[in-house]
C-alpha cells in the first residue's frame, strides 16, 4: 500500500496544527503510521482513499477531521481555452481520455517529487499498474495546442523521457525501461496510442512514457495533464491530481475533449455527485442513536457537503473514488463521529458452541500420540516431487495437486502423504539426541479433496517393525477400532517388513521399516519406522 | 556425612590409610571386584575423603608371531641349524624350496645381517651363529618379564624386535588410593552395616526395611530430564483460541483447501482485476469448479446492475470465477457457510491453514494459520462488533484494545483492532468489519454479518517469543522438547 511522506513543515503550513495533535488524530481517520522521524512521518493509506496519497490530500482531509475547515471543498475551474481531439482509431485500444490545465504552479524540488509519487501511487491504486488508468503531466509552455489523441504505427519516432535520441515505438517497447515494464499492456495491438501537439510533437505515448519535450522542471509554471484509460475511473484520477495541485494555490482550467461522435466533454468535472442516506440506516449500522445534526456534523468533518431534506442528501467530493454504496458514507459518519466514541456492547443472543468432528478426532489422536511419547510437528503441506516421490522411492499416481507458477523448486505441489515431510524434519534434526519420535495430524490433498491424515516416525538405533506394530496395536485399541494387516508393497519400506492396515475390508493406512535408501536420501543414518493413515475412518 | 556413603564406599574407606595402596590390594581386602573398588574410590575422591592417583606403565609383550618364535626359535636360527646339520654350502634356490619363498628370504636376510652366513655365486656359505641379545630378550618376554626396566637394558634389541613385528608395547594404568585426613577421621567412625540402596520387592516382602537403614541420596546431584511426548506449542495456542470461540457459543466450521475463485474472491466482492487476485499473490491450479446457483446475483453486483451499489463496472467473467485456487483466507469458508446457512442467528468460527504465493522469510511463509469469527443476526451493528472484539481479545489475554478505521474489500465499516502490549506499545492485530451488502445480499443473507480475523502466527510470535516463523513448520526438535507446556508470561 502506498506510503506518503509528510513533512512537518507541510503540516504546519497546510493544516495549521501542531505535530503532536496531528500524529495523535491521524490514525483515527484511517491510516497506519509507519515511521516517525525528526522532521517527517511516513504514513500508509488504504487503497480506498487514493485522494490521500498526497500531502495536500491528507491536509484537506485532516482540516475537516480536526474541525479547521469542514464541508465540501470548493474548486474554481476556468472555462476551457485548449482542445484535444480524439481519433477514431484509439477507440479499440485505450478509449478514455480526460485532461486538465493547471496554471500558476510554484514548484520546488520536493513538490515535484511529491507530485510524481502521487502519480505513481494512482497508477497502482486506480490504474491497476497503468492498465486501467495512466497519467501524463506536461509543461504546457513547450507545446502548442490543439492536441490530438490518436494512434501511430510501430515505426513512429520521438525522444522519450530519460533518453536523448529519437526512438521508434518498437525500440521503446524493447529497450526503454518503462517500455519493457508496461509494454505487455499493448502487446495485442499493431497501432499505438499517442498524444501529439499542433506541430506534430509527441507529448505522450500512453500508458508507457512521455516525450522529453514536456519534461516538468522547477521552472514549469503551467501544466497540461492527460489521463487515459479503459474506463471511467480516468475522471477520479484526474480529479485527485488537479485538486491536489489546487490545494497548493494553483488555478484550474478546463479542457475541451472532442469525442469521435462530435460531442464535446469539458474536463475536469469537479461537480459533486449526490447520494441519499437515511438516518435510521446510519443508526442501525453503527448501533447509535444519533440525531440529524450529529450526522451532518460528522459528514462535514469528512468533507462531504450535506443538505437535509426528508432524507440526508450527501454531496460527495469529486476526488472520492470509493463511494459506491450508502454504507461507504455511513462508515465515514462513524469515522467522523469517532470510532473511539462508539461503545462496545455484546448482543443478547443465545447460541451453543460446537466443535467440528475433525477437530475432535485430531485432538483425541494427539492425546494418544503424545501419550506414546511422540512430539507433534506441523510441517508445510506444500512440497515438491523430489522429496515426495523420488526420495521416497515412490511414483506419482497422478492424484496430487500441482500449483501453477510455483515460486520455488521446493513448493510445487501439495502433499498426498505426510511422511515425506516428517522425514524431512528428521533430516533437519540429525544432530539432536535420539530417539526421535514425531507425529503430525494434518491435511493432505488427494484428487483435489482435503483429507486429514495421521503420520508418525520413530528414529533410533533399534527402531524396527515390532516397535511399529506395538504402536499400531495401541493406537487402534485407543480409537476402539478393529483392524487386520496384510503384506505391503510400498517401495518406501523394506520388503517383508511392512504392512497395510485394513479396516472394514478397506485399506486405510500402512506402516513398516523405512527403506535404507530412503533414509540415505534424507541423509539419515539411524533406522526409522513409519506409519500413515487416514484419520476419519 | 557417612549417611551418603554407599556400602562399597564404606568398605573401601575402611581399608585405606594415609599411605598409597594399589587398587588390586584394596580389592583383595574388601572382597570387591577391581571395577567396583575403583568406582567407590573415585566417589570417595569426589567427596574429598580419598585421593586416587593414576600411574601409567609401559609393558612389552610378544605378538602372536613372537610367541611362536619364542617357542620354535627365530626363522634365521631355525634355518641355520637345519642347514648346518646338512652342509655348510647350499644353493639359495634350494633354501627357498625348503622354507618357502617368504620365510626363506627373511631367514637368509637376517643370517647375512647377523654375520652368520655370506652369499657367493647363488650359494649360501654358513659361518658360526652365536646366541644374540635379541634371542635373550625374546625369552625374557616369553616369561612375562616385559616391564619398563627391560627397555633401559636392551633398548636396541627391543626396538629391532618391535620393527620386526615380534614385540609390541602396551600402556597400562595403575591406580593407587590413599585416605585424606577427613577420610581417616570418618573411617574411624564408620560401623560397617548393610544399607538399602534400592528398595526391592524382596526387601518389602521380607520386611528387611524395618531393621535396615536407607542410604541417603545427594538430592542436589544432577539427573537427566525425561523426554516426553508433547503437543506442538503452536497447536496449543490454536487450541486455546478454539476454546475461546467454543466458550463464547461459536460453532466450528471447516472447508476445502481448494476453492474456486468465486468463493475465494468474487463472493467477497473482490473485483476481478484486483491486484490480490493476480498470479504473484495467489496459488492458482490447473482446474475449475462449477459455479453455485444464484451466481448471477454476484455477477450483477460486480457489474453494477443493481440499485443499491455502483459495483465495479465492466464485464464479470464466469470463466475467471471458476478457476481454482488454494484458499488465500478462511473467509472463503465462512462466506460459503453463511450462504448455505442464512437463517439467524449464526455464530461460527474457522481456524485453518491458508496459502499465499509469497517468498519465504522470517515473517512470511507460503502457508499459515488464520482465525476467523462471524456473527450474523438481526439488528447487529458496529458497536456489537466492538463488543465481540473486546471480549475475544480480552480472553486471549489482551485487556487493552482500541479500534481504528481500516480497509478491507469486503467489509464496510472496517476496523483495525490494536492491542496494548507492555514494551511494544499499540500493536495492530487482525482485521474486522461488517460484511458489505454487496457480499451478503446476492447470497441471500438478509442480516448484518460481523466478522473478524487474524493471522495466528502473529500471536505465536508474541506469545512464544519467536523471531522466525519458519521454526513453527520446520522445528528444531530440541526446541519442541524444551519449550514449556505452560509458559508463564
């Protein structure tokens, strides 16, 4: 999740409050403080509030939360002077574009960095790593409107950011770091999105890279912002970008976007959407008895505009990306009211506790096994073919579950037996005192079904079949189950020193002396006996 | 003091004086075996009552071959005498025929070396063979007189015989014991009487204990700890949490490790393009599950085709929802249970293993245990969620708790509980919230659902003082043996 660095000088300038109060109250609006340093604090904000991914956005929210400036923030947007025209060819590739102009910007080194960070965080949170939405910020003084949003073939050339020679689109996708990273978004196309100015200069090759010509520096005073994408969330991203800059005192100016249909859209659109909520619903979800006034106060603290009619009409700030349901607003009522002011209460409902039969069985078996002197272990169920089959001298019967795209060679499948993992644990404990007796009650996957198993191992100089048999007899006496044995043919055990366990004419488990080759594979040099069965027989 | 002496120790002490005595001599006097005498002597030494001294002795003895030569004579002697009885000039080839290639060769070599014979044109010419010092030493050793003294007198011969493999040296230890001042003082007080060291069935049956004394134990001496079977410390913690839920009237539920994306994500209103659903975070499988009845309701909500939410927009893919995954959270189990049991009240919990495609390090493992509780009922609200959380965490031992707004894709409102831990401050522990209406309504759940969950390994780290989660799954057996069942905090 994005981490925003907030410098204390900004807290004083943009909020006008002391640092202690700020740090005290900040978590209660919904934030995780990562690190408190001498002159700044790093704060993690949640993915539902991308409007707080900038210092200006945090300041705006906190001014409301601390009753310094409440209600809907007002932003003036001057009428458009600049136009961008959409070409039909873009509609199948990256159809959405919205733009804005910001004038009178005062940049410093750190405020440019903060703007770039906001841009990157929005790419992650709203843009799904630029796939859905990507943002370009340009120095307006270097380019000549009107602009055109169109497509070009792969041999189209311009100088991208971070390079000083013209490159073709094809080369950018192969050689430019951003091209390599984000090129997959465009891999199905043979024409590529481009924004060009009246002189044919490339501003941007969305969602990959800007042209070097519009690079933003400390001297930049006027910005042109484009947001392209595949759905309407381009609006939210643009609104967050421009309102964040307006918080620093810049002037906003709209852009005419000429659609292919001939319609014209004026962006950014900073009008507030309205949503109605009911007082009853607020109180029943939070569990309080708030009056209208209290709800209005809490909402205004959270920077909503409110009109009270029969219901409460809430004006949603244009930078909020997360309000899709009335409960989203009610949560903000609870936050504005203060989570610390919501009481803790247990409802008076009678229910009976009930343990799951598998847990009961596992618990009983644990009692038996520990009674016989075994230590419980809880290995991973992820394993690999090498340990599960090769080391065990066993062959796959195709009933195991393999994971797609394993992260490591050690975790490619889920075990169908627990014993390989137990042997693996012994191999890690070779230097520890013998005898070593361990057991596990855990789940395995056979034919993609979860099946609880019990397995145990006893490893020491005198471990043999007779010892195994006596544990098996004891175990079955304790679970009150009759069983018989039959000769086994499991290659993991020594021939003639192994048995299968039969209950009600069904094979439920097996035990025996572990084959010396298996022991060597796990680099064990003491004999061992092993046992494994289905738990729920 | 005398009470802690064993009968053997008493016997040995009684036979000691201030001057050194050989162990064999003491053994003879006490009637004990040499081993028992030595053991008792060392025990007395430990107690400061006697002094045991070891002296090393070197002893020479004949090898098996040496014994044979001592009886029959050295090969060169036997050869010389046999030949001399025939002629004083014999072809070498004939000697080797008589004595064999090897022994004949040895004999000829030594006869030449000792000046008993010389070789000319393939013929051995015999001279005279006086008895040598080596043969004298051989005889001494044969008579068992191979002490250190012999080395000083016949060093060259001994060394030569050793090189020939006829003689070997052996080191032996001799033990001498004397009583200390304290030992003598105690020795004078001891009355030799038989004590009971180990109570036996015989002693009980015969009632011997009535007139015999029990030997006292040194209660401070070390004893080995017993090796016992134990439940894994982590499992014990899991059991503790199960008990808390059961005692609060919750029903335990379980489910399959493999879940469709539908139950793991879609039913929980996670958008299909959500980053958590991508390959890099989730273990996908090469198989699919059928979608449940009423899945279209979920589809509609995602696409925003209902009146109560905007949804995520776009097109919701059935194929995508069918893809199987290793469950990434226990919520896949609880939501399915709620969908199948929509009648209130429901109080259920699930503690089980979940899977995340994450690189392993000290705080991340690809599988771990998660705990989750849900309460569904009429009129439930945020204050009741706070009530349950406070009660639940208090029973876990966290008395101070506070609630912070949080964010989870399937709850609204969402809460991050924090508990106060001495020395660490406020620690975030788990997450909670009320299931979104976008989650409950499409599945036919008509009442609010309170839910909370946490990764138990976080608690394990706090409670067991672990610095590395991998230890839970790949344990050091010594840790399992030594970690107390009841750890006092």
